[in-house]
C-alpha cells in the first residue's frame, strides 16, 4: 500500500535506545530503518553481502575495517548522504546527537556508478545537476535484485503516469514535488519519504526544482 511518511517523525530517536524497524523484505532485498538515541551505538559486525546505508536524520559515525586493515576507517553519515559497504567488512556505528539511517541489504553484490566509491560517503543531491527543461537520471547502485537511482527535475518537468516493476521507496532530497499515486496527489518536500507498491500507477511533477532518490526492488 502507498504511504507518505517522515522517518525523522515516525522513527524519532529515543533516549538510551537503538531501534530497528523492518520496512520490507521484497524477495531477496531487505530494507530496515535504524533509530539510535543520543550516545548509543551498534556493535561492529560483518555481513556476507554488500550493504547500502542511507543517512536520514542526525549524524552517525561508521567504523569500518576489512580483513587487511589494521586500523578502523571512520565515516560520518548525515541526512541525504549514502555509503556502500562491501561484504565481509567489519562495520559498527555510533552517534552522539541521535541518528536515523536506512540499511539496504540487496542480496547480491552491487555495481556502483563510477562517480562513487565503496566505503566513501557521498551526498546524493550533489551527484547530478539540473538541466534546463529536463529530467536527469543517474543509476547509483544496482544488481539483479534492486536499483538505486537519483533524479533531478527542473521546474515544471515531471514523469507521465506509469507503473513500477517492483516495490519502490522514494526519498525526497531537495525542493518540492508532487506524486499522484492511483489518482491521489501527495506533496513531498526534502526529508519526506513515500512508499509505492509494485504495479501502482503514479506520476511525478516538480514544483520548482526537485531532487529525489528512488530505491526499486526487482526480485
């Protein structure tokens, strides 16, 4: 079922707690929201597959170390940033101020766009610029199970009604836009999220310039 929501409101950090909430597990793809209260942490662990992390609110410091590294690498995620951690990398996270992030486990190794590197933080809205009168699209990460895309809509542009081949999550990054889903309009601003079911008819329109990220599950 479609729904607009705000991770910063619906999953607000709570004092002394770390909370994980499964959004969906569509086939081979798992999506989980993590909410960490101030001065909490999640112990380092390894996954046998690549993991994509998306910062949604606050700030969190990730501690990374692979089999050949003696020292930890420290990487900080904030709202609107992302990072790919390769499989079998020891990874933990801590926060001083409170932190919300999305963990995407795609089930198979991820192919990254050449503009981004594994283990490095990148700001999603900085990956592409607006083009006059156009919609710009970049595949950031993909495998046979999923695709993670960033899109930039110039003012007044949009996408005609269509349906997606899988469940989808939209993360509004910059500006404001409108999604009409199954005939019902929903306004989105930076920081909002929207969930769409497989096959749901929808269109997108930018109210001014608008950027968003799309996580599409395919298997």
